């Protein structure tokens, strides 16, 4: 059972560079439902982000969603609740290939994130391949030697300190991409809830430019279509443009307004 290095988000982003390339459009999957995850996987979007930081997802539900989306022409990324070596080990053993690690504010935190995805001596990931879906319970030849090739690491820039350190974070070996979170960034800048604030937009654009200068992809969260297109024009290589829970909330409200009224 060969490893599928092409399944990594890193390789997907490489495939979108150059002439004819375009940013990868994706959506959040926050419901915790494998059925909803599978519905979204068949949508035609490029990628999904299964969230466990602000959503009701545990190891079992993440595993079920990985199984539900497997085989669809979509890349699945997972965000753990914290940049923690034990949590990352558990996610990787489940078979998560693409990680989005939240609240990475410094070079040291970026280095720790990468180390958590590597076996010794390159890192600190605990060895349990015989027990793990990632290695198909040791049915994947040479998994221990090649595991890092099958994992992509994206770190989230979502504070003023992270923005200040972004150039150095981008230099960390093993950080494949950065992803800017305007909501927490706005809070960090003292403008809570104002993702469209000029200072927030300027900080996002600074990170996009820094990534371009470093030759690494950068993504951003932007549910407003005009803002999303603006960031794409500014160099965002991947973007999140919606979420399962918000689509359902707005859709159900629309039905209520249409058939019930005020």
C-alpha cells in the first residue's frame, strides 16, 4: 500500500503555481458530522478544513470525517485545538496528512509545531506506527522513514506578535505555508469583530507579501466575497470562503423568512 505524497496540501499548492494556476478555494467543516463532511467533499471545492479548535470534534469524529472524505477529489486539512506535541501525535496517527496549527506566534512555536510532526532524530513525534491508521498498521512500506513526506504543516498567523515575526516564521524549515486568521488578528489589534478594519487588512496584506518574498504559499479566511477576491488578487494561494454551519444557519433563516416572515 504505497504512500500518497500527492495527497498533501503542500503538493496541491505546488500544482497551482505557475502559468494557469489559481488560488485553492475551500470551506470549514465545523459540524462534527461525517455525513456533512462527505456532502462538502463532493461540492467541487478544492479543500476542506475540519476544525477542532472551535467545533465539537474529538478524535473519533475526526477519524470518521477522514474516512467519509477519503476518495473524493478534495484535500482535507485538520486544525487541532492547540499546537501541542501529544495532540499532534494523535492526529497524525489517525491519518491526518494536512495540519493547520493555531496561534503560532513565534519562531520557537513554529519550530515546535514542525518537530511534533517528525520522528527522532529530526523531531519528537512518538512512534506507534503499528497501532496507527496513518501507517495502515505497518502495512505501508517504509512509513517511519518517509512519514514526513506525507505531512504538510501550515501555521496560523493570528496575532500582532505573529505578524511582527512572520518573516522569520516563514524561514522555519518544515513550515510549508502560513494561514492568516483575521478574526483573532482583529482582536489582537484591539478592534474585536472588525475583520475589515483597514489596519487588519493591511496586516493580512503584509503577511501575503512576506510569504511571496519567502517563496511560500499563504492563505486567509474571508467569507466576504469581495474581500476574498481582494486577498486573492494580493497573492493568497488558498482561501476559506464559507462554513457548513453558517451555510445551514443562513439557509434555514432564509426559509423561515420566506414562509413565516417577521
